[in-house]
C-alpha cells in the first residue's frame, strides 16, 4: 500500500512530515483544561504609572465590597542579597512602611502586607518598569537610528502541533495578523539550556559548559558568558530578562545563576518574592504565586517593559514554564490570556517598531504521547512565530522575502542566534556579525537558508533530527532484543561512575522504527529508533546507526539517549546523570 505524506520541509537532504495536529495518536491525549484562578477576590492592591512615576494603590472598592474594616497596609522594598553566597537565589526585604490609599514606588519590587484585627490577611508583590537616570543616559547615548526593538516571549515545552491544539485562539490570532511561522524549526539538543544557549550565544553544549561553566561552584562564571543581550546593551539597547519558575529557571536549575544582574531590568528578585507568598501547584509547577498566576506576572512585565520602551531600542527576553512545562494540555488554561496579551501589545503600538518572537524551546519531552511517532516528532519541533513591524517589508524588502522563503526550510536555534546579530547590525552598521561557534554554516533567518540543507549543516544532532522520518518496523526478535540491550549497555557505560544508580533490565520494547530508505544511505548506513521500558521503570529512546544489513545488528549510538518519563523523583541522587540514573529507594532523599 502506498502512503502519501505532506511535508513541512522537502528537499533531497531533509523531509519533515506534516502531521495533522489532531491525528489519532495525538487526539487520544488531547483535553481542554479550565483556567485556574488564584483567588476568588479582586486584587486589593495595584500599580499605576504616569509620566514615569509609579504609584502603588489600595483598591478601596475592594475593601468596601468585602466589608474589610480597619485594614492596615504596609510595603517593603525587595532587593538582591549581595552579601549572600548565592545572590541570584536570595533577596532582602526591608522594614515594612505604612501607607494609606497610595504611595510612590521606585524601580525595586515591593511586598505588600495588609491585615486587620479580625484575621484578614492580604499579601502581594508588585514591580513597575521605571526609567532610571542611568537608563535615560543610556538611551541618550544610543546611536541607533529608527531602532528596531526585539521582544522574545517563550513558552516552554510546546511543539508546533501542540500549539495549534492547546492555544487555538492564540494560533488563529497570529495567523490572522500576519505573524510568520518557521515550519522547519528543529531543536538542536535535548532540553531548555542548550537550546536557549544556542540562541543566546551561538555555542554548542560543550562550548557552553566550557566557556560559561554554569554548573561550577565558582560564582560569576555565567556573568562573563557572551550572551547576546550584552551585545545589545553595548549598542545602546535597554535589556530585560525574567522567567516565571524560580526553581526551573534556565540559569538556576542545577546551576549557580548570576552574581550581578545580567540585564538592565532583571526581575528575578520579584519572582523570588512572589514565590514567598505561597505557591499553588498545578501540574507540579508553580502555577499560582500568591493571588496571581505566575504566567500572567511575566506577561504583565513584558507588556510594561515593551510599552515603556516602545520608542527606544530594547531587547526583552521573557520566559514562561508554569502553564506548559509538565503536561501536554496545560497550555489550554492560558489560551485566552496569551491572546489578550498579544492583542494588548498591538494596541499599545509595541508591534509597530519591534520584532516580536513567540516561540518554544522544544515540545513535551515526557508522557504517554512520547510512545508514539507524533510524540517523537513533536518533541523535536517547537513552535516559533515572528511578528515583523509594518515598515520592515518596505525598509528591507530583500530580507523580508528571504524570511518568507525560509518558512519551509530546515532551521535551528543557531540560525536564531545569527538573526539576533543581524537585527543588531541593521541598526548599527559598526556591529560585526560573527559566525556561530556551534554551527559556523548557520545563518540569519533574514538571509536565504539553503534549500538542500542537512541537520548536520544546521547544527542539529542526529538523534534530534526530524529530516529522516521513521517508519515502524517489526524486526526479528533477536535483532530487537539485541538493539534494546545495546541501549541498556550504553546507559550502564555512562552511569558507571555513579555507584548509587541502579542497573537496568529490559522490560519491554515499545518502538522500533527505521529511517525512510534512500534518503541518506550514501555509505550503507541506516538509522534505527528504539524506545524501551526497563526495570526499574524508566523509558529510554535512542537513535542507532546501523551499518550494513540491519539483521546483523552492527549498531552504534547516534548522539545522546533521551529519557521520556519524569525522572526528577527517581534521579535525585545525582546531578549530571539525572536523566539516566534511577536512585535506590532505600536511600533517603536529602
């Protein structure tokens, strides 16, 4: 039987299948989740801004409507604890200062505490983007003419297909407003850190660890890392960075974080303070921090920052984990909120002078959908959309046409890095674009990407490459078992230095799939995808290079080994080998 496919990318070196977002494999897991509110009452406090003056208010109508009598409110300033050995994880809270009705606040976050003698308590954290004297001076020195700002909005762990399924209103809004997707955007490594480092530095994982050394106990190494926002800052751009989940943050999860704020506006102290309000976990992440959702806190910060600097050069990086990271359907809760946020950016004029990127790092990496082909594909193909200012097409017609051409070309995070350099060069001819260290052949989305491009040429690891397409294959039992045992042996080889990790036995082979024939077989090689379940229970996925006849089982490992089930609870006894290790239950977790 002949099976016909549609393709997102189609060239001699790369064929990426275009699956229906609602295909039978995916739809069995799809469910629309309800938005979860973090409080049943209106917020008692809020912030307004007028002529760069931010004011903290008590909402008197809320007080009267709920008959809260004799309420006393005070606020404390929140700052980084510079005396701490881990200043990125510690904050200082000043003495609480009384206020009634309203009070002017400055650039620091504030913690509000309202109580009365009848047991009423209200706490929240607020922050406003105020233009300080230092920022005014920086803007005044900027040489950029007609600045083209960049606003990067990230939603963790959302594939292109799951974006369509779980954020349908947002998806339809982007399509109706002319946002441009990159359909062949393929992750280059396993998780968030390497994929974002490829975007922000152009480094591959080895270079990221060597130069930036985020896992070291020597605080300050990340501060010297050549993150792209430093380039923007040197050329007069105002910069901002924040993530909503303090524990999962890209530069803090199993890492030391920054010694000094990495950007002009660094909102981590605000997020740390918000976490102290009390957390409501939904799908095992910090969905609510106090009376507000963590995701909406980030969107409000992004809106405040981008509106404040809409007439000045700025680069903002705002990342959200708390409604998408752990569960396939979690994003459905925030669909209306994300759409409304994007509509507000357009209404406030942010889109008139900014390149806005809404994107993810990868698809969902865990769960039952990963047992299927659609899960394999989705994990590797995150969604990415660009909004280009109306004037961009007129000012840069060739670049605009190149971008449109690249919609159905194979692209990677390294190309994103080259694009960020390209944008900076458009505003400042003195800026010299440099090749990505991790992918010297990669290029900007505004340069035409080669039609016939391989994953290797795009800096994408073979294990995560979607160009090769796989078909399920029923192999002889001895070959299947041989391939599965090969994967287990490779795992054991990698964990041998960690004595606390249990050794695995094969429980079940869930998938064996072979790369589509004739596409890459220049040297008598093919690729075999193997997904196994072990004892103790863990799920591993590996890509094997097969030399010669597959029946002879001449295997070698292509890249890394993916863990497709949640491993935080049973991989606690090691950091570097967390995804491969299963810790004995008789050990007491610290």
